[in-house]
């Protein structure tokens, strides 16, 4: 009530009386005299007040208990679990639904407004020797698959967030491999890592880590392949380019020209290499990218379709349904915030 170390209130808002307004102003202007009245002090003493320090301490304990329950898999999760966006849900769920919510007030259900910051899975290890061998072989596809598996282990849930140091081991490993290829490569990767580390001030989610990790790996592969002649391009080289950007080669003609082959000869070699046609392969890669964007970002579906070069937009929906037996909206609703699947 009074004193700067307490939190409380007697009256909020304004009151306009049809009579007695003068007396109300007089009371407000003589509040000091009012507190000198024994009767007024007795009434004020009956008002419940809370020390702010105790309130902050209690709030911290609640956050720690909630995060412990979320990370340990204990039964606390049945009572309080984060929403799919690591915070408040966009809409109030039904108490009969499958998503757990926190009963914060009697007779009411509220989503828990906490962001769990969890520790990484210490069993997640990136095989340096295998990664280096893929780099020397120019197999970007294999290395990006390794990164995906590594991040799957780090982030058991897509909605999970980890401290900004979570990728330190991966960064150090990549710097070491780059330095082994060439001193300048090591310097280039180190500079990219240091720039990113300087900007990291908050916990990272799976999408942020994947985009950054893939960009670093692609940069390293580009450094190793920058002196490759056009005559040295192969189907594997083309697969790497498609992995970097699944919209970079959308026609057989463009892909065949890249590897300096006729379209018919290219089509035969490509199918022998991948066991599927060029169109099927590229469409599958675009669909995989679409799944990631739907699950890990809040981008509008129309924007995702445009970024992946699906025109008109309803062609994207038809293609997605053909591949996954559901619409993009249905996929997002099922997978955003859930475990990998």
C-alpha cells in the first residue's frame, strides 16, 4: 500500500459522482491527514499487501519448477506445458483437447506463458572424419544430411529452444576441418562464426540453428569447389547445387546445360544416379523444404509457395497433398510445435 517496496492498489479508474464530488476532491488532497486517522490506518492495515521481493522469488521458483518438469519428462508436464509457439497459444484450446494447458485460476484454463530454455543432448556428436571425407568427395548432400541428424539429436522437439552456445562444438569442428583444407578456408569460416556469435544474444530454436549451420557448410563446400572448371561438373555437382537451392534447376534443359550434356543423355545418367527422374527428384526436394518451412516458421503458405517457385499457388497445395496426403495447412497444424515426424 504505502512504501516503495510494496505492490498494491485500492482503486483503479475514475469515479464521477452525481453528488459529493467536492468532498471527494478534499479527501484526495488531504491523503496525508487521512493516514493520521487511527480508524483509516486500521482499515488500511486490513488490506492484503505483497512484498515485491517475495513475489519475484515465488515467480522464479514457479519458472524453475515448470522448466524442470518440461525437460525431465515428469508428470508435471501433464499440468503445465508450453504451447506450440513457446509461449501463449494463438487461440484458446478446449479443455477436452489433446494439448495440455495450465490450470492457473480456479475454474479457468490458461496456456502456460513460459519459454523453456533447456540443456542440449550431450549424446549428439557430429562425426568429424566422415564429414571431412564427404567434403573432400564434394558430397554436400551427405554433409547436409549429417547436419540434419545432428540437429535432430540436439532438438528432440521442433519447438525447443537452447542457449546461444549450443552450436559451439559444431562451429569449432567446422573451423578445424576448414583449416585442415587450407589456412585461408579456416580464416574465412572463423570470421563467419565470430560474426554470428557476436549477434547471438538469446536462445535459439531448431530453424535458426539449421539455417545457420547449413549456410556454414555450404560456404565451406563452395570454398573447396570454387576452382572447379565447368568441364569437371558431374551429376553429383548438380545434386549439391539443388541441395543448396531446390529452385535453382527446375527444368531438364537448364540442368543438362549445367553439366554440359544433351537432355536425353543427362536424363539417363540422372536416373541411373538417383533412381528417379529429374522432375521427381527436384519436386521432392522442394516438398522437403516446404515441410521444414511449414513446421518451423510462421511464414504464410502463399509466401512459401512463391519462394519454392510453385505457380499458381494452388498448384503447391495440390502437389503437397499428392506427396503427403494432407494440405499444407493441415501439415502445419499437426507438426508445428510437436516432435519430429
